[in-house]
């Protein structure tokens, strides 16, 4: 089906905003709406309607083995979706919800359609903090499945314009709530085992989770390419992600060594992704992720930078390596996937 995709402004009075009312009606009718959240824009549908969820997979071209996150606005909804909620999960919810934290829990398989869970016995649940997302979930009266509102494999959208670029003609509405505050997808933690396991890093950092629960296993898929032969805890880790058209490589080494390396790579289509302080001395045309000491700024800028590299016709991109702790870990996790796991050590 083809639509004249409309971009609706989500106004200040969220609950009474006509855009939210129309979006909620569409969702109740089984249609898809792109919505702002504090992480990235989501492509939302009624999580309990198998047909509506099927449309998400079709529109995004998302592999059917990659389960969706279900977004709720109240704790009471969590009980409806899950078999049991361990005490540790309740503690994380109390501390970090609403917010950029997703928890994988045993699913009520009679309530959450198999397609939403990609056939798993677990369901991933998040309570977003963005006022538009919350108002919309409440207005629709539905839990919303909402993966990032991009075509599968592309960088996630952090503005309504990014959603429009990918989904124009494919969905009826995009709700514009301005640029996303966090800029990378939520932290995903599997709470079904003895010890919580971090499947995807995000703005709720490993340090923050350990501060509440004392322990956390970091899944190896966070840093490294999953072995295609072995099972992965989070199926989404297996797929190519966030990639611009250009071939990206992460440079490992200090700025002097990166600069020397880049100076040897000056060809048509070669570009760099660097920290703000390095822009003026960079041997290649470059975009900035923000000041080196600000990983939160890098997170907000990353996906827009990857899209802009495409617009500028980049063919080969050399990126500075983000920090590997705190919010930096989330940025590194996305960039290493955008780079297809290509890292070049440039220290002499
Ligand atoms: P996205 O919706 O594109 O932000 O991706 C959702 C992420 O959550 C993917 O990496 C999924 O693999 C992961 N995820 C969703 N549901 C589950 C689940 N039941 N078990 C493990 N990982 C999940
Ligand atoms: Mg995604």
C-alpha cells in the first residue's frame, strides 16, 4: 500500500494534541506510525496485533528472526505481557523507568503474538520517557512494538526528517517531536537468567546497572562479530546494522597516528569522522561527532553523521574510536556494526 505520508507536529499539550489523537486512531486501526522517543524514532504498531506487527517487518524489510521491543506507559501493562517479573527487574524498573532501558522477560505467549517475539518465549519491554511517546501509548491504550523507524540495515533516525527520507509513501503518519535527546537505541538487558546479561549497550550504562544490582554479564556480541554457527542471546546482534553506503573503518590509535594514516588515504570519496577539536587539522574532509570528552554528544550526533556521509557522497570513511566505557560503549557498539567490524590499528 502507498500513502501520502503526513508529518504531524506533536505540540506542547501532548495529551490534547490533534497529531497524537490522529496517530492513536491509526494505531488502533492496525496502521503504522513513526514516533519520537528519547532514544531514536520508532516505527510503532499495536504490539498485540499480529497483522499490524507483520507490517512493521514488511515496511522495514526486517528479518523475521529479529524480535521487537514492546513499549508501555504504565507498570500495570508489564504484568499483562509477562509470566513473572524477577525482583531484580522490578528494581531496575523503579530506578531507570521511564527511560532508555529495555528488559527481556519471560513472555505471556498467549498475549504477545509470536511474530512480535520472533518466536522466542521471551519479550523485550521498555517504558520510554519521551512525553510524546508516553502520551501516544496512553491515548492508543495499547502496548506499542516500535523498532527504529529506518529501513532495515540503515542508520537509525533521530529526526522526523530522517524518518521521512526512509519511509515516505510507506506509512500514513510521522509524529514530529523534534530531535531525539539520547540518539542511540535503548540498553537491552536479559533478565531471564540467574545473572542479568547486557545484550546491547545504551544510555543506561553497565556502571548504572551494576550500581543497582551489583552484577552484570556483558554479552560478547557487544564487542565482536557473532559466530554465524553459534546461537546468540540477542538475534538483532547478528544482522548488519546502522550502515551508510560508504565502507567505514574505525582507526585505533592516538590522533597524531590517525592523522598520519589519513594523510596517506586522500582519494576521491575518502572522508573522516573525528572529534570536534580535530576538524581543522584533519587531512580528509570530515564530520564531527562533538568534543572528545563528551560521549553523550557523540551518541546524539552519530546516526545523523552516518546519514550525512551518504549525502556527501563518501565512499570510504575513517572514524575515530569512541571510548569503550559508559555512554562511549553504546557509541562504539553502533559504530563497529556500521563498520562491519573493520578496525585498523594505526599506532606506530
Ligand atoms: P530495535 O527494535 O531495532 O531497536 O532492536 C531491538 C533489539 O532488542 C534487537 O537487538 C533484538 O534482538 C533485541 N530483542 C528484542 N526482543 C528480544 C528478546 N525477546 N530476547 C533477546 N533480545 C531481544
Ligand atoms: Mg533498529
